[in-house]
């Protein structure tokens, strides 16, 4: 009997230690992505881009700086760079617009489609879809969707969401989104006299959701907050992709906008992320994530076999772009992720 009791206590102790190890591992992973700070887009004409986001989408300019030199070259992997960076806020969320004064990059590839793996957009929440769409029409935005789409009631996890895709002056895809009363964060349902409220998430096209979860959930520590299987005529028109069938997975960091993974189960003709893409190319986005310890984060991501763009962790001596230390990596599909320590 004493022997059986001893075995039982050893089993209990082993389970307790394993549970503690898993909790510690989860907390360690979560510390890599404390918050999504901003989504940065490379633009060809920053004054034109800033005017579009401020006058059409009601963002407010927060800062406007010009930087260059070796630390930024090593951070972005672009030699001889000089860039102007404008930070803008909508509600509590931010974007950054970056014009490379040198060297100039390539424009967005012709005939880009929503199922190409270079696709990335920000989802801007609106208080009234009809008013927002009318406003965008008056400002002559380039449509992707033919009109706002309401996702059907049979799709329980997305039912009643209204959305519309369009482009900014450089061809970056954007989305406006309105949640029904039973969906979306509490902040999107507060009474407001504003039309454009803030940024809920950034969405990226991925080839394999499971591979992306290994990166965003397991390595960066984001938590999965929702999943949806989207198809049908409404989804096809929203994305402007005939036969579109998507597996959608939503993730959240500790704070800030989420990251939404869009895996096209059909059609399978989306183009891969350009292997020669550089930060000065206009197709470039980088999701900027705050981490508590950049050096420790880099070490963990080296162990996770992440692909580094930066030559190590770089220190920003002048502090103009808002981080102490940072580095740039790519996810399994090539999307750029900057981890920075404030």
C-alpha cells in the first residue's frame, strides 16, 4: 500500500511539474509580443499618402521624421537608405508611412490579387458602413470589392459582419469593417460621432495556417481568438476572387490590433511572396511589435529558425523612430515583422 501511495504521489508531482513547465513556456512565449504597435507601409509619395489617410480616413499625424545611416541600413536590410517616416493615429491605434528617399523601390506588382501571399491590409472599423462607403465613393477610392458585402447568417462566426475592400493611392489594400452587436470588441460598439473608429487587425495571406500558427502563436506567443470558414458569393465579391474559400484564424497579442491569417483553400493560384522583396519596395508592409526584451526575443527566434532580415539586434541611437533596440524578421510566408523594445 505504501508503495502504491508513493507511486501515486510521484505521478501527481510529475503532472504538477509538467503543468508548471507549460505555463512558464506559455508566459515566456507571450512576452515576445507584448503589443502590436503599428503597421508600417512603404509609400512612393509620403505627402500624398499622409493627405489620403488624414483627409479621407481621418487619421491624425503624430510625428514626421527623416532618418538614415548604418543602424537603419542594418535594421531594414537596405544599403544607402534615407527614409522619411510619418506616424499616424486613428482612435487608439497607429500606422506608419515610410517613403524611401533613397534607394527608390519597385511599385506594387501589376495584376495583384487578394489571394497573393504578399497581400496585407489593415481593417478599419466604421460606425456606419453606408455612410463610410458613400464617403469613400465621393473621394474616388479605387474599389477592390464591387460594394460592401454582408457575410451570411449561416456562417455563425462571421454572420452579419459588413466589409468592403479598396486601395490607397499606392495600391495598398485596405478594408472597412462594421461589426454587428454580437461580434467585435467592446470598443467598437461605444457611441461615437466619428465615422472611422480605429484599427481592429491586420490581415495577411498565408500558405499554411498551421505553419503560421507555429510562428505567431508558438514563437511570438499570440493567442488564437477566433476561427472561421468563409466561402460563398459574398466572400468572393469582398475579396474579388472567384471561388474564394478561406480558412480565417484570428490572433491577438497582449494589446493593440490583432493579426488575421487568411489561408485560401481555393483558388490555389495566388502568387508567392516575392523572394527578392526589400523594405523600399512599395508592396512592403512590416507589422511592428513591442517586445519587453529585444535581445532575449532575438535569441528565442534564432532557436525557432526564424529568417532574419536585420544583421542582429540594432540600437537606435537617436531615438527618432521610437525604439531602443529592434530587429526585422520574416514569417514563414515572407511577411515582415519588426520586434522593438521601447
